[in-house]
C-alpha cells in the first residue's frame, strides 16, 4: 500500500459511529477528498481505529474498474469533537498511524 499525501480532507460528513449492536458488522462510508487542484475523488473508509491519543481513519480510492497492483491509502485523524476528519500534519505521527494500520491488517490475516 502507498500513502497518498496530496489529498485534502475537505469533508462535510459527520464521523460515523457504530451502534453497540453492530460491532461485528463492517463499516462502510464513502467520502469525497480533493486533490491540490480541487479535483474530487471518492474514497472508501477501510478502517477506523483508536491509536495512542486519537482516532484515525484509513481511506482508499473507490475502485471503478480493474484492481491496481498498488492501492493508495490516505490516513486522516478524527477531530476532537468527532465531527470531521483532518489531515495528519506531523509526518512521524502519520507514519506511526500507517504502521498501526499495517499491524492491524496483519493480525486479521493470522
């Protein structure tokens, strides 16, 4: 997976929260992110998780054809009020969160 750092997390959707009775059901949310030229692209939430002092979301582009060899991953942080995603500005925090995503994926495969 590749991280994509050129997307602007400009979203007006509220963060979804799981009701207690759906913990084992998959989360599905599509959001629109904008590149540096203002072009929109739909991304799908693939994971939402707590890590250290925050809640983070991992997003991949919505596939509309053949599956690519590599998939871009955009990591975003949930705002303190829980109503939006924001860009992770600290590169070391972004890398740590991405590594946590990979660790979570590996544990699912075991």
